[in-house]
């Protein structure tokens, strides 16, 4: 792996982490209860919409991380590394927060497709540029 590919993994991973944190902070400012849904079982049972919003925000972050990884010089392998690292982080968070299981399973299942969608979009855009 050359320096550019290593940098693409680091920046892609950082992009996903940063954007996920920013989206979580924004969601916490808009919906104060979203900060407590992992610790309060009663809120977790009634605020399914907050979990769905969190899921979508993480998937968007993964998509943008895939875009960033590819734009810097990463290819399929680097995007796979970024997605796998994010899946490890999500697994660690799952062990920390535990409930609800459906949320964590959907998040893990959506990480790699979201990252690769970012890769595909960037690849398609760069191929389109070369045609014109």
C-alpha cells in the first residue's frame, strides 16, 4: 500500500467518525431524548423514530466516508478496510450499549453497502468526467 492509499483509509475512517458525531450532536440538540435512548429502556421502547434517524445518519456518514476514501485515492480494498474498521467500532458500541438488537444488526448490515455506494458514485462520476 502506498502513502496515498493509507491516507485514504485514515481520512475515510475519520470522516465517518466525525460526521457520525456531528449528526448525533445535531440530533441531540433537536431531540434531547435521543441522547438517553441507549441508557433508558423506557425511552428505547417508545422512541423507535430516534433509532431510525440515528441509523440513517450513520449510513449517510458511511456513504460520505466512501466518497472521501475514493476521492483521495482508495479503491475497493481501501473501502473494504474502512468499512470493516467501522463495523468493528459498531460492534464495540453494541457491546457497550446492548439494546436494541435490531438497531445494531441493521447498522452493521448497512455499513459496507453504504461505503461501497460512496465508492461506486465516485467511480461513476470520475468515469463520466473522462468521457466529456
